[in-house]
């Protein structure tokens, strides 16, 4: 049985509360390194739980990679029934 690590759930929840976010802001909010936030976000993109777009969200900050929730992750977070949704959507979540 596969599970998302607690950190990944916190990362998804952080983006749910304040979407979109980029790795530096995620790292600050989650009290971790930029590298950890970025690495986990990339893993969640590969799992189709996040979408990454290079945009200039705030004028003057330049183009950055921002992360957005996907329909799959929104459904998981909104329903709060992680495993039921995973089974229903037939998701495959990679292990470490």
C-alpha cells in the first residue's frame, strides 16, 4: 500500500491555501530548504498531483516556476478521503 509522505501532503495543502507558489515560498512556509521543496514538487508533478508553469506571476520578479494543484490533488484535498480517491482515480504514487 502506497502513501504520500506527510511532507508531500503539507506541500499540497500549502499550495491549496495559497496558489500558485514557487519553491522559495514553499520552503519558507514549510520551514525546509529550497532544494527539498523543489525536489518534492518535481516528484508531485511526475505523479500528476501538481502542475508546473513558468510564468511571471508578480510583475518585476521575472519568470519563475510556479506550482499549481491538479484536479486529482484538489479532489484528494477537498474530500479528505485519500485512499478512496486514489483507488477511484486509479492513481499510481511513486515510493521514495
